[in-house]
C-alpha cells in the first residue's frame, strides 16, 4: 500500500486532504502536531511521502522537516503553507523538502504532486548499475552517490538531479528541461524550485558552494554538469 503522512492542525483542511488522497488510493496517516507526526513516522517506517503544514502549535513544519531529513533521505516531503511569500518556499526547500503547495489548492494538484513524489521515492529499479565520473560514483541500483569514496546523503529529488547531470556531462540544460526531466511534464509548480534544489545540492557536493566547479551556471539559461 502507498502510505502517506498528513500533518495539518486544522481538522477541516486535514479531512479534505485525507479524503482526496484516500480516493486516489493512498493509505493515509494523520497527525495534528509536529510531535505527533514524528512519533507516527517512527511507528510507520514504510511512509513514502509526508505532507507537512508549516504553521503549527509546538514545533513547526520546518523543524519537522529538518528532523525527518536528519535520519531519512528517501521519504518525499511536501510543505503545505497558507502563505505565498518567497522566503517560506525557499526555507522549506532548503530544510530538505522536495516540493511545496500553497493553500488553497485543488485536489487534482495535490494528488499530482504526491503521485510524482511517490514515483521517485518508490525507486523504480534501474539496471545500468553505476555511472562513474571521478570523483563521483552514482550507483543506480541502490540510488546512492559517493564522492572520493564517501557517501553523500541525497533526497530523491537530489538523486534525480545528479543522475540527470551525470547522464548529460557537458550539456547545458535549461531550467525548463530540468523541471521536465526531474519533476515531470505534468508538474504544476514554478521554475524557482530548480534553482533552490541546485543550491541545496551544491552545498552537498561542491568543495566550495559559492564557487562551484561541478554544477556550473549558464547565465540566463540554466545549468551544466562541468565535466
């Protein structure tokens, strides 16, 4: 069963989300506080996608996201926010979220976002084995990345970006191409999600994230894997 955690303190909104996800075939676990969500994740290690409201009593959605990412890089995380400020979106992504949805949202939009993350977190098996571009080694069977033999923890979106780059060394890719290749052609979101995820990925793989040598910017266009 495809299992999803929904963290939302407003019962009417939570019920709306839960009903629609169950109609779409998901097994849904509910939580109304950050503390409860973390406990339920401990009890349900097979949760593959978590929807986290930002504004909560007690610990907020950003902190829940940080704590999840400290121990789990594979689960897909979508932030739910009633605010449209850019900083909320960027903060959510930089703390480890894969996507964000601004309230109010349609059931179709939310389900499409969950479907896309579920596909990635499910880890459809790949048979090519490894992509070696020293100092990096990408293992496409267990979906891991090493740099100089040291494992780098990646989210599923970060893994997908690295795989895309390593399959296209030296090729300039536009933001639109990256969005299509990583998030899918049916993605409803904005191009800025590409930039924030690239920024987050650079912090993990570059020797100096402020002067990147592996993921380079093609100004006014997109990015290139610098080999």
